[in-house]
């Protein structure tokens, strides 16, 4: 099994129209791919970036609304799913490591989705429940249980120079994370931590250690986890490459340091737990008691994938007074871990945290904006219409010499009133109706032997309260275009006559309004509207008052 950890510095930035997410994941050639700094909010998740074919995905997105943190961080774990091989598919998954997001999702009393016990975390001293929740709200951890081991995909907080608040947040983050790790290790489980921890542990892992390198609190915490310092975890990269120098995974984007390999190793793979049964005792049985643990007996290789590095010395010119070109891609390099053969596990379904179970990706309405979005034709064709809720609109089309009834969905408000498609060979039904009455065309459709039942063909749309509009809908598919135009013009004349006889009263004066006609060129040219009869008089009075003020001169104005 191959596990790859990669800080992508924005997942969408790594994709393009010519490179889909599936192609990007396949290029990493791994069974489990852990991405950090996806920079995607939950409402931005779409099927093309959340549910690639052949993979199950698990996302943790930022929930905080603090300044500078919106759409920040975020992690995602992609597990390859193949027919007959479910070893990479987790049996359980959780978002965050405090358990508060999981318990809120599954319920306090429902521990089916819980991965181990959260008591050591929830009872840690010095933290309120809200402070623990804030650690998970930035979307920095996804935990997946793969049967043989528990995988932590972590994106550690970054701290700017002199930012004491974020420094405290970073220390709190790792302190609570350690409590979670220790609780799982006590259960005898194996743990693999991958991700961008934003810590370079030793001077060999940094291009410029500095005089205060060893006094960093976060660096001291990292070292306390390692076996060499009395901890339970092994740095997998240093297990295979203990003396390799200039093995960096991150470079500054501002200074072009990647071209000179002036960086640091902050992307790590940490492993802890008992032997996986690959070692043999002197008597030939598995499970040697002298084995150094899962980090050495259960892994084949751990290295940095430099082929994904943006700057390569054989393809880019050296520095010559300025940057010669802009480097595209992430400022990190992926890290790969290859495990030895693991036994297969019983077939199982994907955990409920999988992205394909998210309501946003299952077609359910999540916002009012989705009401006004036009349905995809392909999706509509594959979906069986619900006749108990939706009222279909009849429309006749000519196909293979016969008239067949089709169902159309409303796409514009104007279709409520009427829709007319005319040609010499084909005429569609005119959907015009009056409030409380059905048009003559609707009656004709109901009487047609080729039409559907009355429930589907007797749709009535409320277009107005005036009975004079009834004459506008008296056209049939057999009438000519000229006749339709003449009847429409006659209908408008009757409508104008009705308007002139029923003038509304002005709200300000209580007097009948007057009808005006739009004379300005545009879509409303020729249309009538009501206006106060005194509007012209009031305008002229104000004009002469203002004109008199200017004629009086500055002395009057003062």
C-alpha cells in the first residue's frame, strides 16, 4: 500500500480544464492520498472535486469566520476503491480529533461512528468545550480507520513572526492532538500521522536554523513524540534516510528559493504502534518480541517525490538578477510512504463521512438560490418526474410523423402567460389561461383523442383578472400567423379601453389618474401606464419657483 501526503496550496489551483481531479490523483499513483491546505469551503464542494471516479473522499473544511481564516486551510483524504480490494477503504472516519464534530453529527448517545474514546481529550485540563471546538473548526484533521492502522491527515497551524495568539493556538492544537494519539495507542492500535505539520524538527531539516532554533516550543513538542526522545513515534523519512541533508519539502514562494533548494522539511510521516506481523521470531513464528515496531517492520520505503517539485535544475535557468519565470504549482513536494503487504479485510461500506453522502452532493436543496437554477437536461431525462407534486405542461412535437405529448418545465416567468412557437410545418400549443377559466385551446386539447388525461392537460395559469384577456388566447395551432397577430392587437385595444374606463385613484390626491404612453425607444415603447393628473402641474410650479430663485440673484438666496 502506498500513502502520499501533499500540501497542494489550493486544490482547485492544481486542476485545469485539461486536468481533472481523477487525472491529478492518478498521477500520484497511491492507494491513499492525503491533501492539505485545500482552501475549499463546504458550500464550494461540487461533484467534480469531491467525488472522483474510483475514489472515496473525506473532507474537513474550515468553519471559522475569523478575519483571514475564511476559506483557509482544509484537508482531504482520497482512498482508492478497486473491485475486490477494499484494503484502502476505511471502516470508520471522523472529522477533527476532539470528537466534538463527530458527536454533534452522530449524537452524544450514538457511539457507532466514534473512533475510540474521546474522554482523554474532552477532560484535558485548561480547555473549555468551545476552545476544543475552535481547534477543529479550522478544518485541519481527518482521521480514518483502515483496520490495520489509524491514519491522521493533519495540517498544522502556521504562525507568523510575533503573533503570540496564533502561537498559543498552535501549542494548544498539538497538546490536544497528543492526548488523542495517546488514547488510541493505549488501545494497542497502530497510528500513522501524515501531513504538513509546519515544524522542522532538527537543524538538518532546515536551510537556516538560526540561533533560537532549538528553543521553539512547537519544535520541542515534536521532538518529544519521537522514539529517540522517549516518545512512541518514529520519523519514517529519517528511518530510511537518517543522514540525508538538504531533503526539503517546502520552499518560499516570495524569494524563488525553490530554484536553489533553500527550504525546510515540514511535511512528515510519523508511525507508532506494535509490529504488524511481518517479523519472525527465531522459532519461525510471526511477531518477534524484539521487533522495533510498525515503523521498521511494516514499511518498505519513505521518500520525497521530487518529480513534483516546481523548479528542476535541469530545466530552469539559474538566478540572473531577477526571477526569469513564474513557477506554477504548489510550493510543497509530496511525501510517500510504502507499506508492506497487508492482509485483506472483510468487505464493508464507506463510512457516512464520505463526501458522496453529503446532502450538497446528493441533489437536495440547500439554499434558496438552487430554486432558480435551471435543471440539467441530462439529469432531468434520467429522473422520473413526480406527478403528485409537479404539474406538467403539454406541448406537441412532431416525431416520426406522429404527435407525441412531452412535458416541459417552467424556465421563465413569461411562460406562465404564454409561449408560442410558429412555423409552417410545426405549431406548439399556446399556453394561455385566465384566472379561474381555462382557454379554448386547453378545452380542445382535452377533447383530442391523442392527448393525455384531463389531469395533465387542464393546467390553468393566473395571468390577470380581466376577462378581456380571454380573447387573446383564442388562437389554435391551425390559425395563421397573421390572424394571431390581428387578434393580439385587438386584445390590446380592448385592454386599453378597459383601462381608460377603470382609472385608479391617485393615492396622494384621491383623484382619477390619467393614462400616459411610453414614447422612449426601448422594450416598453407604446405601453401605457397610470400617473397622477397633477404631476405636470406640480412639476411646472416647482420649475418656476427654482427659476425665480436664480433670477433673484445671490442677495435673495442668502
